[in-house]
C-alpha cells in the first residue's frame, strides 16, 4: 500500500464569483513512501479546487476527475483563504 508522506502546495489561484463565492485552484504535489525523498518526477502533481464563500459556510473540494467532496467542519481551518488551504493540508497550523 502506498502512503502519502508529504505534500507541497505549488500554486494557489483565486477566482471571485458572485454573491461572495470564492474558488481557489490549487496545484498540490504529493510524495509517497515508495518515491525518492524529494518532490521530483516520482511525485504526483494534482490540480484541485476549493469552492466556498467569504461569509463562511460549506466548502467543496473538487478533485481532478470532477468528484465533489464537502469538507467536514471547514471553520476548523479558519477564514477561507490561501492560509485555510495550507491548514487543510496540514502544512501550516
């Protein structure tokens, strides 16, 4: 079984919607226990999106294949922002 041992956010792009909606497109690279100890060619770069609101409430994560997943208790990561994304991935506390 392959396990994610680290992740690195490469880029975060904000898109403003209507009525306070915000979308963040995130390029995140995963490193697995079966890969070398760097973020080289053996790691996977994924493009995911997070959709939420400046007013709080639900946040949806959209995977590269289009699957949508509601984030449980999004308020635990603070205000919806790039910092929220780093906290979601456990990169920042």
